[in-house]
C-alpha cells in the first residue's frame, strides 16, 4: 500500500473508531474502517477481526481496558541470572533492544503472542483485562526448561548439551503465555486428560503464534513444537510433532524415542508428568492438525478460532476429558461453513468419538 | 516410604547411594542420574552424605503439597539408600526442600546417567 500519512493526523482516536466498528450503523462502520485503514497506529486486521468475531465470547462485557484504549501489551522482561526471581528488570514496555538475545527474544515473543490474542480474539492479555506480561530469562543454572508459575513465565538457558536457550522458539513463548490464558479461562486441571488438554491448547496456540508471524498456511507449516531448542547433534527435529506425534526425536539422552501417542489406542497410562500430560497431548494435538489441514488456509483463522471458543466456553468443565472438549470444538465450529464436519472427523481420526 | 534390605534391588557396596529422577518439564522427558559415594571424590562424597541426611529429614509428606498453578514444572524424586535402608522423597522442583534441589544439582553435575534400581524400565511412573 502506498498511502502516505502524517503521524497524529487522525482526528478521531482509534478507540472511538473501534467503538463505531462495534456499534455503529453499516455506513458508519465503513467510514470507521476506511479511517482506521489510514491509521498505521491501529491494525486494520484487528478492526476486521472485530467485524468477523464469532458470538461465542463468554460475556457481552468488553474487557476493562479495551473500551478505553486500543489494546496494547505491558511487558517486563527480567534477567534472573543473579539467582533470585523474578530478577533484575531488563526491558520494560517501549524500551529498545538490550543486546541480550534472551531478553529481546522474550520481549518480542510476548509482543507477538499478545498481538495474536488481541487481533484475532479481541483479548487483552492473559486475563482479558490487560494483565502485565512478566517473563524472567536466564533462570536457574543451565536450567533446561520453561514454565508458567501461575503469575509469570520463566525461561532457562538450557543445559548446553541437548537444549539451548528456551527463548529461541517463538512457539515455546506462545505456549507458556497460553498456560496463563487457560488459567483464566477453562482452568483445565493439570492432571490426566484435562492436563493433556491444557498442554495441547498451549501447543496449539504456541504454533499458531509462530505460523501467523511467519505467514505460513496450515499446509506450509511444519507443526513442530520447540524445534529451535534442540542443539546440533541431537537426533531429532523438535520436542513434539503435532502432525505426527511420536516422531519428533529418537535420542538416548532424551530417553529414546518421542513417546507421544497419535491415537487413543496408544494412550499412555503413567504416574509421571502428572499422568503424562506432555505425552498424551499428542492425541488432541493431532486432532487440531487434522482439523486445520482439512479446513485449509491459515490455521489461526478458523481452526484457531474454534479451539479458542472451546477454551473460553463457560460450559466447559475444568476436568473435561477429550470427548467433552471435542464436543465443545464441534459446537463452536458450527459458526463456520463446513468446519463442524472437518472438526468431527479430526477427533474421530484420533479415536475420540464425538 | 522406607524399604528394608532384601525387598529391593541387589545389595550395593558400602556407602550412600542416591538416585535422582526428574520428570515433567516443558519437554516431558524423564532424566535419571545416580550418585554413589564410591564414584565420587572425597569432597563430593562428603557433600553427598550430608545432603542425603538433610533430604531424609526434610521429607515432604504425601498430600502436603498444594496443587499449585505451575505448568511445565519439573517433578523430582530422590531415592536415598543409606545403611541398607531405602527412602524416597518426592517434590515439585519449585517447592522442593533445599537439600533435594542440591542433590539434583549435584546429580546433574557429577552423577552417572541411569538408574541401577530400574530393571529394564519396568518401574511404573
Ligand atoms: Zn506446557
């Protein structure tokens, strides 16, 4: 687009335009949208998303901050190399790059993930009410993990042998932030099948954040989780494959072959890992992959919206097992032509009856 | 949990032996290391003995742990073999007693990979 503009020339503030898009007449909407299109401080795609938004949001009340201002993140990335958590504030919202790759990747990844939820789902941060995004990097000593502790994200530098820096993968950052979203929405209990759904939802939105950032369609994407974490020499492509669970790696140092099942027939009963939440997530992960590729195009546009609607469905129990979550996705898919059948077939393809 | 000699694996040589098993985490990969006094230098062996004693007295009681809201956290299981007796301590990494965390650090730095108690991976979870 070659439209030139002067910063600050827009007389009507974006939040007023946004309100008009939401509540105005058809003529007023057209005018507001065309005005927004000229205002690069506001994303056109977001206004379009408002028009396309499905009516499945849990409540009709706008998030507190969204009514007053265009959605914007409030990020703080901390450097925890001193040993304490959260650590020393290293980059606050609006500050420039620090030169510390971990700090800057976390900052950018949080921004991508925030933008994903805000643009596609009109969601203002983790809690839907503008919650600050807090992340610590350089956590622990050669810590080979990333986690959500209930309030913030934590990323380690890796052990240096198998795992590198956990901020290296955008889908991992999206995965961790999504654990926060789940905590405020479906609150899926982190044990057994509901725990595997909690994990799967994080993998789904983690890879969607990455696919959207790269502009990859469902057909173009690799559907891998954590590909950038594995150091050279490790026998594997990634930690998980949503397309072909069980094929991501085969390395003795990782305990052998990727143990993820791709079908209910191979569901793993174990006491470890909260009942195998990172293992059995392979089943709903593949269901999402099958649905997204059957629907085609960009996975975040329809399949992503369907899964988000299920995650935010007020009727979904926190102890939901696979069939209950599957039913919620099929219900949500009814809003999109042809999607319900694709979603139903996807779950049936992994042995979950809906 | 305490097991007495004869109920478990083969009798080890003299000294303290500790198996550290770490599960969960973002990767969901189980890692196991063994620390045997006989395999360590005098300084680390002394540290192992002290940490094993501290970890045993800092035992986390079952049901003592809050469910928590941590996702992708590690779980640590430490099997302490001292004087012919065997005890197991389990904790989430983020709220593990200090000596349990220290044993994990020592195991990652100086332990041998693998679990001598684990016969062909038959042990559940
Ligand atoms: Zn997770």
